C-alpha cells in the first residue's frame, strides 16, 4: 500500500513543480480598464428605466465581480512592482513620458470611482447602506486624488519631456483628463449622506468644478484627435477601438450633470437647484446627440478595421466603459424629461454594452490564460 502510493505522490509533486504562473513583468496599468468596463455594466443596469426581471440581481453579481477584479488587479500591480524591482523603476519613468502608455494611469482612478459608484447603486443591496456609503466615500477620495494627479502630471510630462507631433494624436490622450468627470458623477451620490448645509453644498460645487476641469480639458483634446483623423487617416488597426474612448467624456459629462441636478435640491438654494435641473437637459441632449454621431462613425471605422484583420488587444475594452457612460447619460435624461424614447435609447445602449463586455471579457480570458496578453511587447 505504501509503496503503491509513493510513486503517485512523487508524480503529483513533480507535476505541481512544473506549473508556471503567468509572469507579471509586463502587467501594465491598462488592466484597470477591465475593472471599469465591468463596473459600468452593474451601474448602468441598476439605473435602467426599463424593468427586466432579475436584472438587478445580475447587476449586483457583476458589481461584486468588479470589486473582486479591482482587488486582483491592485494586488497584481503591487506584485509587479515588488517582484520586478529591476525593471519597475526604469519602466515607470519610461511609461510616464510615453504618450502611448502614460494616459493609462488615469484608468486607476476611474477603476476606483467606477466600483465606488456601483457600490452605492447596487452594492448596498448586499452590504447595507452604511457600509456602502463608507466604501464609496473611501473610493471617491482615493479615486479623486489619483485622478486629479493624473490630470495634471500626465499632460505636464507630455509637454516638457516628450515631443509629440500631430500625427501621434490619439483618443488615448483623453484617459488622464476623464477621471475628474467620473468623480463629478459619484460625488453627487454622496451629497445626501453629508450633514445639511455647508458640507453638502461644498461637495456639490466641488463635483461641479471637477465637471468643468474635465470638460474644458476634453474640449482642448477632441479637436486635435479629429484633426489627426482628417489629415493623417485612420488609426492603426490595433488602435482603432480607442476611437470609442471619445464617448467616455461625452457620456460621463451627461451623466454628471444629471446626477448634479438630482443632488442640488437638498444642497443649494432653490434658484440654483432649478438651474442645475435645466442645465442637465440643455447640456445633456446635444452632447448625447453628438455622442451617438461619434458612436456611428467609430463603429464604421471598427468594422473597416475588422475587415482588414484588426487583432484582439486590451484596447477592445474601449468598447465597454465609454458606451456604458452613454447609457447612464441617457438614463439620466430619461429621468428628467420623462421621454420614453430616451428610455429605449438607454436600453439599446445597455444591450450594446453587455454584448461588448461579454465578447471582450471572453477574448481577454483566452488571451490571459494563453499567455498572449502578458507576453513582452513586440519590438518594432
């Protein structure tokens, strides 16, 4: 009996020693996009004006998945820094001055904020309101600080440390300036949980200020991106999905103005609260309209790229979070106008979001376990 068991144990031990865990040497900040794209599925589904049996339960499960993914990605990034100290310092310096990689540091802030929003939207069904508010407040604080830092540091380094030409302009440049807009959407959800008076008004106006920070920065970058497309043609095939990133600040700003309008009545004078409500519709409708125009244009360019052999990459996650912000923007407008057409628009955008998330998530898992997504970048 003993001699019969020993060879099996030896074989099992030998097999275990041959198991190779994926290397984290090339685990970059772009992986936070997986958290953002998952969390927005829960948030958008939780606010959908069209009733679907079982949807809220499913969204709660997706929120829990996004929270677990955030913990995993944060741990993996920490392991990357600790386990590859020989590379980490030089890599961080190189990444911060690389206009193709540095903007992805904004994804950390948006991942924290997206999970925080989902915590208040659907997560409180599981953990309770008190724990949800505390968790969302902590994520709001951390995400806002990181986001404001990225919005300043990344453009600064691009100006003083790297020469970029018009042909290198990319929608990826939007990533470090969008986080304050995500903060402007989460902040109003926390306003009712603060003491009435100065505290509520301060957070409301601070959120409004972050809306302005992100909006004005976006208005500077968008013309440069469109000019690059007109004068230099379509983006390289692998980067074509990044065109969907333009939808992010458009949809998120529409979401923000509607959330600010919801929180205003209990935080600021009635005359200003009415102004917030009016501005939500006056601003949101034309911006969402332009977002739909860009969605059609970007989709056409992606179809063109697919026909030419566009490969799968992490840039496919651009199909998720930006589309989700348009869905939440449409939900807010539907709430403030009562227009049924906007409700169905929100539902249609949500179906598109879930489809993109499912396809991209499946392809990511295949690439992750196959090792392709953690392999060293190709030298060109």
